[in-house]
C-alpha cells in the first residue's frame, strides 16, 4: 500500500509494514505500520499532514544509534529523517569564528570530518560517534572532553503543540550531562530541523581529557593538529568497539547503554567507603570520580558495573556485555528487544545491590512525538 504526496517538491512515499531493525544499530525491533523517508522539510510537513488526516501517531528515527525499537514496532507513521545540507557564515563580525547551520539528517561524523578538514575546531573530539546531527543536541552528545552544547548557538525546530517553526537559542535548551529540554523538558516532542554551531577557524584541538592527552604524548604529538586528534579519538573508540564496523563482533549496540551516575558528595563518599572496605579500591588507586555541575559528583558507570560482578563479554542468550567495554550491551543476533531490556535490567539490579546506585539508560524507546 502506497500513498504519494501531491506536491512535486519534496513529495514523499508512505510505505506499509516496514521493518525498523535495519535502521537501528542494535538491529532489533518490529515494524512500522507506515513509514516515510524524509529528504526535505516539504516532505516532512506533507507527512505530518498525512498522519493527521489519517489519525495515526507519528514517531521519528534518524541514525538509529540511540534508539530502542519495541518488538511490537510502531502502530503509526515512522518518519526517517534524511535531510541534507549546510549553510556557512564567515561574516567579518565573527572574527576568528565560523557559524555552520546543518540539516538535522546529516550524518554526524561526516560533518565532523568536514570541519576538521577545513580547520574548524570545536567538535574534533566527537569524531567517530554514530548518528545524525539533529540528535546530538537532544542527548547533548559528548566525549573526550567536549560536548555539543559548548558549540551550539541555536536550533531550528518544529513545535507540534504550537504548530510553528521556532528558532531556539542554546540557552533555552537547558543542556546538562546527556540531557536537554528537548529530551524531557519544555521542548520535548519538538522536531529538530537544523542545528547551528559556532566553531573556531584555524583553532587548536581540545586536549583536556586525560586518556586522550596520554595517548597523544605516547605518540610524541606535543602539538597535535585537529586531524591528529580526530584520528586518535577514532582509534580509541575502535579499541572499545565504540565505532560501528561490520567486522566487529560487538557492532550491534548503541555504544554506552548507561550514563555515568551523578550523585551528591555524601553518596559518593558512601560508595567510596564501600569500595575501600571491600578491597575494590585503595587510597593509592581510589574509585574514579569527578566534580560535576551544582557541586555534584560524577561516578564511572563502567567501574561500578565491572565491580558489581558483571564481566566484559558476559552473555545470556543473544545479549551480552561488549568484550571491550562494560558500558555497551551487545545484541549477538537473533534476539528480541524484550531480551535486551531484561539483560539491561539484570545489570541495573546488580549495580543497585552492590552499590546502592540506580543506573539510568542512555538510549530511548521509540515513541510517539
């Protein structure tokens, strides 16, 4: 069954009963009752209008690297965001900066690669991350000492509740660690159409993350270029199976399945004392922890998981922990979303029992806007 948009510009095709597993890096989940490929904004609004007329719910999927598709699929219209394009502003008033407005459907790592090749600094440490540009502000994607919130100036979004396109200043996004108002705040449900980044022309790379700095030093790169940092970040991510490659047995994942817990100083002290009393940490090698916003403390989810009795490569049926990193849950093929969530629940329970810490899931379930 097919329905074709009547406008010649941005016309779209609605397909029936389309498998969604191919659009998820976990390669799990059921089918969409209706499905439309969105290649420009005209097609987007045609699809939204069609869904409204048909009286069906709408969901959005893009790179599929941070989404969990239910086994029952989605009983409505799933729109696959595949818009492309960018606009560059090199105005004199920006001085050594450049502003780049990028369509939401652009592949994130392709955009990072272009910026590095042009000598534009600010997102080089976010190399190798799968997914789309439009998804990065929702999750406030970050790695190796950088977060997208540090470089985003504004967003252009469609607000379904107000039925208007809005320009959103970065300050309204309420960015936090792996969080934003787009995820579960006042802007939740908005569809990101484009993102504007402000980068530094001919800028130096960011080297503030200890692991990255040590790896650069080991290679004798005292004054690394943007390209050096990008290549090394991708190498580090590959060593942890955090880059999707067909020859990697850990490839079916969403990367980090859990976020690092943010707790009070008192709670961090309690967990640290428990680790010391069990001989899982010493004064010379203490439990890893870092200062976070609002005088909170960030703990290492991977450290807590491993020391709660969960081993790298542990497997139950078709699900398991990555053999390279305990933050990643891997689908080994032939499984179900129910099995994935059950395995994740087991990890959460072990950490809770061992440390009194409740882990939060990073990927989100596919749901209606």
